[in-house]
């Protein structure tokens, strides 16, 4: 059940196991379409081993392993697929990248993610990669926060999805293969999953595993329970099977539903499904908010963004609920989001292969707001996460210990439950303060009592304040967002600037400098500063007037036309790249180009003079031999317009 739940859009497909005798690819195709992937793997591999090659064959063979959470095996066949150099759908680039991560070939994984982005730039998974190509560095910073160990209750098959229950944990297992009368899933050839209980010691060790409840366990799959705090109500996942009757979708497939049971006199009774279930889509993996007023779950219901999304409903009464709502923000992707768990601190842990991770499903955490919706999302890092599937994370905040599940190398079975201790808490509460000072751009004078307005990225007003006697202003702002700040004061120009708030706690500074609307001009004034003209006019090694520079020069032209007594000294400067003599000559040509432009516009030549200063008056440290950014070099490529006569 876990393999299906964490690889496909939550399909938990059920059919009785059959014996495969045919050797042809048509048989494999039938098994593939029926989603009997273990059977299909055998058929396809026999065909491939005979030397047959085709895009369709390698896609299906790769998918057969991919959808059984065997990423390393899938990598072998996806590699064959791409070796054919045939056109394939963009999704295969993403799947191949995931399997490359499973063998820790992150260099090539990133290359295929880059190709995935070029083909599907609108896909959120592609955008996240493009916007955070250093994801491995980011994950590394969050790593090393947990001490983990394999638990004693794991079998040679699948054991996963622990849930706290009194001094026990309840988990799903397929260990019941000894029962010959039990049916097995066509997906894995393993027994259907049952819920088991295990005793939990103070050190996190588990022992004495036994079946949980006959009334909850059925002849089909059950997993991922969550209990109310009083331990009287349990929500859990099961195949579409109620009161001995099986429900199927239009394709004759038994999907997943959420069920609810009540504990009465130490017996679980009244096993009923929640009313927002459907025969036509799956709902699984319930989680409860700290106040138990909201139920979260994973589903591929209509409105799902990817293969499976996280949703929530309000619990309005005794098994009555509001309409399911897809979690907002960037949490849900075109991939798989599943296995939610919510702590007492309202932190949502979940598994995803759509967000940037180390391979397969990774565990992520986010803080839920007052509306129950997520904020910034953080990968919890190694050793919880690794190249394979890591999921079903739960934590007891009282002692900072818990459990997660993984199919990583070195385990006892197909999936194992690991215990952990959190040694260092991940910072989720991102608190940011936006601060700055309002000044006169010409004199540096502090401007008090200026009106300062905070606007969002759509220019909607959020907050308004006044600068204090030292010109200071401040706003409490959200992390990882963009804002506009507008400064206003009588007799001064309105100044507006954009600022990006980082996704970490701290203070972000944005200084606002504005000038008087009516500005004093005297001998020695630089019109470039008075008119707020950008200091960059010329491209590297060029002396012609750029289009954007012409726009700024119009300001100088306007002032000279209005003040016919003004004489201007045009001073041109270069950066330090090139020889001293070359820069002196280049700057002189630039000064002459500027003067020629103004004369062409009607200014008399006797009102203009100028020369080039080359690299002799740098405004920063970027001299010969000093490594500087392009932006720093550009600051030195400038023209000044000094008033020399009134």
C-alpha cells in the first residue's frame, strides 16, 4: 500500500495475484495497463534481455520500477530510454532526474532538471529548481539535526507509517505473508497491509509487535492512522471496502478512502467512511490539527495540482465536515505531496518529491498560519532524507523524538521504521523587521515626520508610519516576500523603492533618500545629483550615447534651457579596465559625445566645456588588480555635470 500511495496519485490498486506464463510483450502491456507492475517487470525484462529496444518498452519498464519505489532499478531503464535519443514527454526528464539522485549522481540529475525546465518552465517543480539551483547547499545547512537508528520491529517486508497511541505506536505492515488464505496485491506480490501495535520505550525503541484491531483491519489494505488526544476516535486509510462490500471506480479499480472508528469499552466500533470520499478518486493519510478542528489528508480528487495534493476540511460535527480545500501557497506541486503530520506547535511535516530534495520522497516542514495554510517550506535535511524515499515523519515535541519511514539501503526490509532524536530545532518562525532612514539625497539631512507607507507587490497599502526624530522607520513584515516602500514629505519628491525580504529571521534595511521639489542650484552643483540622474551612461569600451542615457540628458537640457546663464563642465569617467592611456582617451571621447549631443539640441557651445578623467577619479576600490563585480565597475563609468557659472 505504501508503494502505491507514495508513487502513484494515491492509487491503491487491488487484484488477486495471478501466475504469469506468457512470454510476449502484449502480456506485459496488459499487466502494465492493469497496473500489475511486478508481473509487468518480469515480462518486460525478459523482452529487453533478448535485445529488443523501444521507447515504449523502456518507458514502461522504467515506470514499473519507479511506481514500485525501486528508483535504482528504474534508473537503469530510464538510462536506456534516454540513450535512444528519441523524443519523450517532459515528465520522463523529471523521473530520470529523481532516479539519478537515488544513485547520488546529482550532477546529471541537475542536468536533466535543467532540460525539464526548458521543456516545462511553467511547472512549479521546474521553477523551484531554476530559482534555487544551490538546493543541495541549502539542504546541507539544515542537515545534521537528528540522530537516527533502525527499530527492532521491522520485518523483511514493508513496515512504515508509525502513529502515536498512548505508550504505543501503531504502524502498517505487510508481514502477514504466512497466511495462505490472504490475498496479495498485484503491485508487489506481498500481503495486504494490516495495522499493528508496538510498545514504545523511553529511548524510542519498539517491541512486542502485534495486530492492532480485528474490526479496523480487513482483508484489504489499512494504514496511516491518526488518533484524537483522548484516544477515543481514530481516522485511518483503507481500500474502498465497507461492511463486506467492495467499491470500484469506472475502470474496476478499488481506490482508497478515509475511515473513522470509535473506541467503546476497549473495542473499536462504528467503522464508517468520511462523507467526502468517492469511488472515483483516492483519499488517504489523515492528520489532525492541534485543536482537532481540522482534518488534513492527501488526495488526487478533482482540483489536485499534481499526482497527489494535501487538502484540509473543517470538522463541523460527529463525522460531518466542510468541503475539502486544497492547501494554498507553494506547498502542492505537480508531483506528490503526501503523509502529513501536524505537531502541537502547528508545524506541518509532509513528504514530497516535487520540492527540491535529495532523491525520491523527502520530508519537509512548514508552519501553518491561523487559517491553517502553510508558509515557507523547509527540507529537514540528512540524515532523515537521503537518495531514496523518506516519509511518514512524526515527532513528539515533549521529548523531541519520533519516527520516520524509509526504503533506504541498509534496512531490514522493503521499508523500515526508524526512530530519531532531534538535537537541534529547525527555525520555522521567520520574523523580519524592515527598517530604514529617510534623508535628503543632496545634503544627507535627516528627514523626520515623513510619511512612510508599506505596500505589497501589487501596490496594495499594508501599513503606514511616520519617521521619528532621527529619520528612522520600521515595519514588521513577512519573510520571503517583496514589498514597496513609499516615502512622502511636504516640499520633497515622493520616493518609492522595492525591497525583497529574505526567508530567514532578522532585519532588512532599505534607506530612502529624496530631494526637495524645488532645488537650489549654485556654482559647484552637480546636476546629475540634483536631477537624480543615474550615474551609468556608457557601455564598456563605448563612447556613444545610449538610448536610456539620452532620456536622462533631456533633464540637463531642460535645466539649461530654463536657465540660460548656466555654464556646465561635463566630466566623464571610466572604470579601471584597459590601460591608463586608453581610458583617458575613451573618457575624453565620451565627454565630447555628451557635449555634442547637447549642442545638437540647441545649447550654445560657449556654455559647455568638458574633459575626460579616465580612471583617475574612481568612486570605489576598483582600481587595477582589484576584483570587482560588473555593477561596481559600472559605478565608475559615469558623467558629471558641474555648474561652473551662473
